[in-house]
C-alpha cells in the first residue's frame, strides 16, 4: 500500500474492464461481495416500485403484525406494509446523494485542478475556504442549510453538493500537485501548450480512477449523513419511506419488536459496507493509496 | 528556533482567518439564505397573523433592517468574543444556557478521542508488524466493517444488546445537564464505545499506511541492522514519523467525531450540545445554532492547529521547508 503508483496515461478503450488488475481485485471475496451488494442495492432502488406488493404509504392492515405471506415483513406502527417500505427506503437518499455528489465531484475537480496546478495566491484562497468549510462538522452544516432551504429533494441536492465539494477539492489538489511534477506534464508545458490545455488534456485524464473512488466513497458518506438527519427528524420526512426515519420510528417499539429497527438498519449498513469494501478492493488493485484519499 | 516561532505565528493567523470565514458561512446559512432570522424564528403558520408593519418594527428592533455586511460584522465580533447574545423570542442569554451541555459534549468527545487514539496506535502498530499477514488483514477488514456501520445504527444496537437483552446499562441517560461531571462520565460508557466503533477506522488506516511506509524506510533498516529489538524499532523509531499522515487528517477526523456525537447523544439522550443543537434547530433559535456551530468549528480548528504544531515537532523536514500549504 505504501508504493507510489506511477501514473499511467489514459487508455481510451475500455480494456480495463478485462484487465488483470480488475480480475485480481474481484478474486478477493470481500471485494466481490461488496460489488454484489452495491449492484443488488442499485437494482432494488431502481425496481422497488415494481417489486413492492403495496403502496408505501397506504394503510393496508392492522398495525405491528408479524411477518406472514400477506405481509412479508409484517406491518409498521400504523399498518403500512413493511416490506414495501424497506425495499423503497434507500431510493430518495441514494438519488439525492448521487446527484448532489455528482455536482460536488465536478465542481470540486475544477477547483482542485486549478488550485493544484496554478498554485500561488489562487491556491491559497481556495484552500482557506476549503479549510473553513471543512471545519464545520458536516452534519451541523447540512442541518443549517436544510433549515434555510428545506428538505425536499430539490433542496437536498444542492445542500449535498455544497457540503461535499470541499473534500473533493482537497483530494484532487493533492493529486494534481504530484502529477504536475511528472515528465508528461513538463513536456506538454515545454511544447508550449496553454495552462488550460495542460489541465484538461494532461492532468484530468489521469484523475479518472481517483474520481471514481471519490464518487463512490462520498455517495456512501452522504447517504449516511442524510439517513442520520432523517433519523434525527431533520431530513426526509413522512410519509416517504427512508431507512433513517424507519430506525427512528422503530425506537418506540425497541423493547417489544426489535426487528423493526434491525431491518432498516441492516439495509442501510449493507449498502455502506458494500460500497466501502468494493472501493477498498478496487482502489488497492488500481494503486490508489490511502493517503491520496485523505 | 525562530523559524518554528514564525511558522507557529503563521498558523495562528491562518486559524483566525479560517474561523472568520467559518463565521461568515454560519451567518450566511442562518441569516441570509431565504428568510432572515425573524421569519425563520416565527413558524410559517403564525407568520400570517403579523402585519407588514409589525414585522418591519420587529426587524428594526432586532437590527435586521441594516445592510448585510454590517450585520455580519456584528455577528463576527460577537462570535469572536464568545458573546453569544440572547434568543430572539424569549430574550434568554445563550452563553450560560449552552455552557453545561458544551462541557458535557467536550467530556464525551475527549474521552472518545483518548480511547480511540489508544486503540488506533495499538492496532496500527500490531498490524504493521507483518503487513499482509493474518492479523493485519483481520484488523483492516474489521475496522472497514465497523466504519461502514452508521453511528445511529451502532448506538441502537448497543441499546438493544446491552440495555434490552443484557440489562447491563440504562438505555438512556437521565442525568440533567448540570449534573456532577463524574456522574455523566460514568453514564457515558456506551456513547463513547459507539463513537469509537465508527471513528476508529479512519485514523487507523492513515496510521497503518504511515507505519508500513516508515518500516520500509532506510533509517529503520539501519536500526534493524544495528540489532535493535523489533518492539523498539516499531515504537521508538517508526511510530513518530508514522503519526504524521494521521495528524494531517486531524481536521476531518475531529469534524467527523463531532458530527457523530450529535447523533450518538440523541440516541442515548446524553445531556450535551448535540441535543441542545437539535432543540435549537427545531425551534429555529438562530443565536443558539450560530453559537454551537461556531464552537464546533473552533474545536476543529484548534485541534488542527495542535496537530500542525505536533507535526512541526515530529518532522524535521517540515521545519526546513519554507512554505507548507
């Protein structure tokens, strides 16, 4: 893990899909399990409306029923089908996180490359803003912004984007600085290419692996934070099904029916565990070091 | 030596500057984004009962009709001097109100920090003895697993296992905010553990990477050839420089710890600043929110400053470099 990877120029084909590194990564059971969990979760989130036997907010039976053939996971406190709510419980959080993080990764990459490559005063200014944004614990920052903007998906996406841009800037800047000293960047500069061309054509392509990792890691972290906020009553609100919210509702019956709490907890944890193990295996195989992920 | 002093002063000035930007962010988030402090404080359904004149009058009473830069400077000056003002509706002073919760949270985070550092250093040193060995793989996988467990899930699992099934600990802490600190400390075993489960992995990975690198370096090879015992090489020679990557991650780590403690406090009803923040958020008590957010950021900035100084002490290379972004 300590070896510093030599950056490889971009290969335009999708040959990496069949590469030895990928096969080696997937031969590790933990990485493969992570990938399977992630794919299963994505499919479930996409297909939940088709798979759900009942409407997620319809009152379909007596409250707090035990699992039966009619209600696979029983019913919740007010008599909604728990199975339908469990399989749909990650959709909003995932969608909001994914779109918000996509914006954060794009803007963070732009700022990070500029800070790292141009350097000097520009770098100084960008990095002090980064330090300040990252000094406020992200849960508190999200809570403040939610207070101002509301909790609809239309508000949560920009909130996630604003909060998570700065971590991306830091990672991309560090990688850009280390790339800037390498020969292929130097030779592009000596060829007389403009700074913009160097940033877009020489540096950006070499960040793609790192960007993939950033996207995955930060989506999982944003899902965690949004669930935590829903759990605290500040995020996604009723009647939308959400795992964080469901854990919170289940705390009321924790002494009698603990599985109401365990089911959404397992769903949320398995998603995050899947992402982290997948990313861990893949980034090791593709030579992205722990330090780079800062 | 004067160089170190100059760097320390530079870091101090920088920290002050960062805190000022933080104050600006908190101000923008709480007072400028849609709706000012007044409309944020009054619930929407009550807002219709106020006439435009009444609202304007209340605004000028609160000084909200002045231009934004003036208001920011005022908020900035207040936060920087730890004068947190009074709440908008009840005119209660914020400072005394959040004092005890703040101390309680500091105790929780402080104890969790010490426990975590002890865990991280022992696990990281153990794992690095044989990189890729069975112990290393097990610890790495375990910490990655616990890192992936949401903090509110871990806290609830602890409640189910220790309070509901085993009956060993109370599910929630019933101590008032101003209870003797030892009482609160005694009740905080589960919250501290819950924070550690999630928090250990981040620092552990950085330390392990640092240890592996240090153990592969020339100076450790030299110590090995000189016949020093393994434990001495690990603890005395490799550990100090291996701490550096971990110290570099201090800001993210402490910020994460504070985010986590808001959640953990809520599950265990710990009488800390997290609960106070949630109450302030639900009642839209802007001055309290500003105060807690600012103090949390202050904790992160100070921790980061201390870590930077520790790096200066540990790493001679940083001292000779003129600039270090």
